[in-house]
């Protein structure tokens, strides 16, 4: 049982590290490009300005 726990612990640490990197990248992307709503708003504005 202890051997299994010792094998799983580094895998869990790696998963936590990778999730933290992903979260950091998503925060950076959100800060630079805005969120989903901002993106849709821009698309809608461009579509409306092109149709007039």
C-alpha cells in the first residue's frame, strides 16, 4: 500500500503543476484578449457595421 502511495504522489504533483500552468496561461490570455462575452460583442459589432 505504501509503495503505491509513493508512486502516485509524484504523478499528483505533476498534475497539480500542469493545472497551475494551464490556469496561469488562461488568466494571461483573458487579460490580453478579454473573455467570451467581449469576443462575441466585437464579432457582433463588426457584423453590424459591415451590413450598413
